[in-house]
């Protein structure tokens, strides 16, 4: 159906206003991060108008923020960045592999009790994280894993209920003739999962990887509970420590600069994976 010019204009207006409402806070944060200390404080307190562009950009604010992160100049930020990268990459790999494997099992293996077991697995999605927080902490403390990345990484290799559901629904739509042909060629279940299903599930994998990356990269509570030393802190914990140490209005430009640096990898990843991510949604990867 063709839209009238008025309807198209209204649609574009709504889209532009909605986009501006989401983008403006991020843009304002980037602008404040480039302001001088006096102008940044005035912008935050509201004593000065909101500038869309900094009149006198201060890119050195980012270097100052990196240098002041952690107890050791420069190395505090580098340690936090490397810890976040290691934890996030391992969690993404573990979540994709385990969730796709379990999803394949629920979709293609016929065994007694598979349906009740699948429903129980879905039921775990209803449990708030706060319910299992203390039992998990006591368990990991018994293992001697406190102040290490193991409590953050190991659970990812046991799957995620939501992504298992996504993989199961997607794999169930793959024609059975393709699986039968693979079995005729002598492939077992693991080979079929690895060589056939994972390549076909690329749209679902993109959704799983992007959501897991963003959730793990921005996770603050779990690293705060399990990581106690500055050397093992992730960027989210380091950002909170920076806020506690430099939380005054006179240092708000440094806090904004560090926030932009922390957020930047998520934006880059989403832009890089946008095509595959949208393709997964468009192809109904999340439909039952």
C-alpha cells in the first residue's frame, strides 16, 4: 500500500524523534567528555546551556581518565580492559557452543522425558538472579574460585535457557532430509551439530553472541561479588571505583570519558554484526 505524503512525513517525524531520544544522551555524554572541567561541571549542574558540540575540545581528557583508572597509573585501565576482553570472549564462546549443542539435542534427539526436561529448562528463565546469588557464591567459595574469573566463565559453558530455546526452535525447522543425508554419509550427532547445524544457525549465533557480549561486558554485579582485587577487576568494576574516587563535579568530564571508552566496544560490535543480527530477527529466529 502506498502511503500518503502526510502519513510518510508523520512516520519520518516519529522515527527521527525516537532516534534522537535514544541517541542524544549518548551524544551529550561524549560532548561532556570533551569539555573543560569548568564547562563540564556547568553542563551537568544545568548552569550552562547544553552544547551540541564542544567549543574547545579536550581529547586529553581520555588520556587523563585512562591514567587515573585503578591504583596504578595506566596499568589499572589496561588490566581492567584485558580482564573484560578475556571474560567476555570466553563467555560468548561458552554460551554459543553449549546453547547450540543443547538446543540441537532438544530438537533432534528423541528420548524419554525430553519434553518435561525442556519445560523445566524453560522454567529456569523465571528465576531471578538474586535467588541463586548466595547459593552460587557459597558453592564457588567451596571450590576456591573467589577472586578469579572462573565463576564468571564456567557457568557459560552450561548453556543459557533463552538461547537454548532459540537454537532449539531454529534447528527444529531444518528439514529432516538434510540430517538423514548427513547420517548416510556417516556423520554422528556431534559432527552434524558442528558441520551442518552451526553454519545454518549463523543468524541465531549472531543474536546470541551480541546479546551475550553486551550483557557480559556491561555486567557489574557478578564481577563485584566474585572479583576482590584490583588486578582482576573488569571495566565495569573499574568504572565504579573511578566514580567513587573521582565522583566530584570537578572530575565529571573524566568520568564521562571513561564511560564512553567502556561503551565503545559494544557500539562497534553492534555495527559490525548489524546485518547478520537483523537477518536473524527478520528470518524469525525467535519465533516458536
